[in-house]
């Protein structure tokens, strides 16, 4: 087991990116999931979801998480990958904690799974203020309340660097991969939508060469696409909108996409 583990990684963006009140957060997550479009596609093995404040990206993220409901009973482990916004990370890093906390409670970290990827170091500071993973946790607590989590922030890493870690943790139907990434940033509404539409086409085609201008979490996305091509997964777009569609002005928008990847093609 990893030495010197902290008992829990505390929430950093409760009260800013999402409500700090457990009651308000629970109501928000349930409402977003209830309002999400229904997708009757194949069981997701992996998702790409956005990570802004929930007033902006929550409806798009909920579209992805809602696809898990018919299959939630079999998922017991979530491998969660997101970009490191506030610290330099060489490769990937785990948080060095036994659990991740939100106002809704604690999610246990799958320490045994982490022990199978010994080349990934602990970097508690890189996780301490990071929002890209944290904003996913309330959705996961609602949809997959009994699952453990294997969390990583990603910095300077190649597609293969990330893909090899995901491959090592791939497992079977009990394991879900979730990659956290927004799309384009601060473009006018129509231009941002056009850029994001092209990016979405490349993601579904499993082209593992996106750059940070197309997806801020491109290292994690590219790693997923690298291994998805090796595994023969089929990608589909679940939702593609921007902050201009949810809660922001249209002069400068941030793009948000929800994508699912399945081992079976969708009819």
C-alpha cells in the first residue's frame, strides 16, 4: 500500500463550482440528471465529461452520467482522469488519500488498484485545489454510490503515457473510465461551436492528437482515444454545447462535450 496516506482529500471548490450545502447539491444533481436527454445506446466503458462550474457545464455532464443508470449495478470501480490546472505534473499523479470528500460524503479510493500502477507517484498538492476531478464526484455519488474511485491528475504526458495507465486498470464491466475535459475556450459563440463540432468528429473517430486549444484536458482525452482504438471501442456524441447555451454570454464561450465509448456499437 502507498505509504503516508492522508485519510481524505477535502473539497476545494464546494461553494464556488457547486453548492456547499448537501441538500442544495443533492437537489441540483438530481435535477440535472432528471432533465438530461435519454440515450438508449450500448453500455459505456468510458465517458468524456466537462468540468466547469455546474451552472455552466452541469447539464452537459449530466447527459453523460445519465447513460450509466441502466448499468449502474455492475460498475464498482471508476478510473477518473482530469487535467492539472494549478500545479505542474510530470505524467500522472494520484492524491495520496484514502477517500475523496464532497458535501454528499466520502468516496473511497481503490488503493489496491492504485498499487497495480506503481509508476504513478503521489502528489497531494497537485490534487488539493484541483477542480477537474472534484466536480465529477457528486454525479458519481448519485449514479454509482457503491463504487470506489481511482483518481489521477494529468500534466505533461503523452497519449501512450496515459493510455498505458488506463489499459492497466481497464478491467471488465465493473470498471468505468471517466475523462474530464472542456473543449475550446473564449471564442465567439458561432466560432466556438464550429471548432467544437470538428473536435467532436475527431474524438468519435478516435484521433488521439488533440491539442490544448481544442480540449483543455487533451492529455487525458488523447490517452483514452489511444487505448480506445486499441480496444476497438465505438464513440458517440451525447451532447455538445457551450457556456453560451447554459449560463454565460455569447461573446466568449467555453465549449462542453459529453461523449460515450462502448465495446459494442450502437444500433
